[in-house]
């Protein structure tokens, strides 16, 4: 690049920066008329069906995706944390297995929508909820993604602390100047900021290329996790009284604890059972996403067993039960060899946290807000937004400051996600028999308008399921201020199973007696017409690179100058 091009680039950056700071309309994205949406609907290419050359996810990509999502600090900790409630290690493993099956089945069923039609979740849910009511589902998912993004980021900050301490041991005693009410320390906040800076550029990886990041994680995390479990088990001499500890509860109390823990573990990943089309739409073949069914339980149970075994062995080795692998790594900082091991292990766990945050939360939130505000946001801008709102505005270090708050947070997920998942499954597989009119999903006046943009059947089902759970949710979050009957508390303990199955059955019954004939089409209407590809588009001009080169062959040499406004 010559000096003239550098000057042009610098001038373009300067002008764009001035426009961004002085004119809010400069943030508006161009209307992309090549979308399959009607001309009067503002949309952008990130909402369109995925073009064929971007359908790159094979079965191995889905396996790598779930390895990325499930081999994390949260999954490691969840199984062993169950034992603190008074249940046994066997109970914990069985709960994780059942929870994984509860996640896997609706994930595969709803994933078929994306694999078949190549559309994202915010568009897919319009068929069952109606064009405008679907925004309730989108907003609900987006809010939860913000919280979960922050929680995973906070765990990543702990990885950074272990890494820096391994290099400079004095970092462990960094003076704290923050008040107790801050929910963190000066050291914790600095580590979190460093993690955020590492994570931010990786969030900008396009969705169809994420599979490569998943495989990098798989190569490094697998031997490290195995080595940690084997090492601490050997040091403990194969002993661990904690692992064989009997249950401290019995009878009905044990049964309700079983269901409560099942709901907590299921809730953590219940969102993906709803918005899996955001990823399955990149499926190369319709059957590729079916491989999620065996591998979700496999990965979740294996990582859960790792957590239980290591927690039990840590009690034998250190005299204290360490639920998190990062806590175990923290005990390695006493020698040069231990610090080296801590550095490498914590670095790999950091990679694991970044991967799951991108795949499970960052991209999902971006798809949601792209639908909510297509005039201003696309996927790239969406991941930038979640990194600031979920990463800082929500103060995630406060959310995870206590185990009780964390488990309550996970439980709250299932309240909103379970009925949405049940409605989506029933609508696509049973009511519509996998026959959607894809172009109509983009048309507010199409067949999925129902009446006033609302499918009253889905609305009734969602309200019937959610409303009885709200008092118990309020009581769970603020037990000192809210008191509810024991029956409502018991209902809340199995809210995911209740929400999913009741919504599925009730939605079927309502559609059986009150069908909407206009949406029951005889054949699928695909959305595979040529559309603008967002990853190839200049979002400021609304033109693809091919179009720009046809218009001006010399533009190839100045491509970078014209693309600086991608965000």
C-alpha cells in the first residue's frame, strides 16, 4: 500500500469518525433491497436464509460446537455443586444425564428448522408466535443472553488472574481499593478487563467460520482436562470420601431436591434449545445437526464426572472441596513448576470460556438485536453491543458472587425458555408438519400475521405456563420479602419439565380445535432465491464486492478504504 493510499485511508477514517460523533443518522445501515423481505420492510442480509456457499457446518462442526459449549468451567462446577444440596455423587451424575437429554431432544427438533430452511431463530419463531408476538421471544432470549454472556466473562476473568499470578506471583496480593459493595476486588476487575480485551476481537469472527475456533479448543482442552483429573486423582491415592458420601436427605425432600437440581442444570442450556436455528442454519446437510443428540449428553456427563471426581480428590489432597478447576489451579502457584502448569492450564480454560461465550451468547444476542433493529444493527454491531452491555453494564461479577444467586439465575432461564421451546417443536413438527412458507416469514402482512401479528394460541399457552411460576420465582430471588404456598414452590422446582410438556400438549390441543387454515400449506416454500450475502457486503453502501468491481474495476485496489465502515 503506497503513501497516497495511506493518506486516503486516514482521511476516510477521520471523516467517518466525525460523522459518527456528530450525526446519529450516520449509524443507519443501508436498506438492502435484494433481501427476500418485501420492499417496504426494513431488513438486512444477516436475517436472510444462508446462501449455499456459506452452509459449511458438517456433523463435525456440530460436535465441535457442543464440545465448545459444554467443556467449560460452568459445566465442570454444576455437577459437583449438586452434592452440596445433600444428594449423592450418583444422584449428581444421573441429574446431569437427564438434564442433558432434556436439552438435547428439543435442541435437535428445533435445530431442524435451521437445517431445513436455513433461517435464524428470530425469523423461525414468527411461524408459531406470529410476526409481532415473536418479538417477545426474541427480546426474552436477548436479555438472557446478556446475563449469561456476563457470567461466562466473569469466569474468564478468573482465568486471567491465574495466568498473571503464574508469571508475577505478587499479583495475588494486589491491594484492593474497591468497597465491599462493588462485589469484586481491584485485582478481579483488572483481570476481567484483560479478559474482555482478549475476547472482544474474537467476537468478530463470522458465524460460518466459528467451527475452526471450536476445533482449536478441542485440541487443547481435551488433554488438559484429562490431565487435571488424572493428576489430582493420583495425588489423592484414588481416595475420596466426598465421592462416596451418602445422601443427607431422604423421602420427599430428596425427590424435590432432585427435581430442583434437574431444573437448575437444564436451565443453563435451555436457551440453546430455542435459538439453535441461529447455528443449524449453516448446516451443509439436513442430517448434520442430528449428531447433537448423542453428543450433548456424552459431553455434559463426562465433564460433570470430571468435576465430581476432582472435587472429591481435592478434599483428600487439600482438606477443602474445590468445585471449580480454577480453584485447583490456584493451589499450584507455590513453585516454579506449579506456576508453569497453572499458566498453561489457565490459558486453555480461558480459551474455553471465550469459545462458549461467542457460540452460546454473543452470536445469539447479535441475531436477536439484528431482528429488533435492522435499521441500526447487524450481527457485527450486535456482538459489539453485547460485549459492552453484557460485559459491563450488568456487572456480572455481582451475579456470580454467591452460589445461591448463580443457581437461582440458572433456574430463571427455564421459566421463559421451556414454553417457547415446546411451542416451536409442536408447531414445526406436529401442526405445520415441517412445511413453512419462508418468504412469508419476512412479510408482516403474510400468512403468519394471524390477527394483528399475534397467534393467540401461542400467547395463551405461554401465559398459562409462565404466570403460575412468577410468584415462586420472586420468592426464590427475594425469600425474605415474598411468601408463596408450598404447592407453587413445588411447581417451580420442576418448571422446565412442566413448561415444555404442558406448552407442547396445550398448543397442540388449541390448534386441533381452532386451526389456522391459512398457515397449513401443502408444501414448503423455500427462501433459496439469490440474496445479498452479509459477509460479502459493504454495509455502508449496500453493495457486494462483485457489484462494486463491475461498477468500477479499479475499486479492487482501494477495497480496504471503502470497507472501513463495516462496524
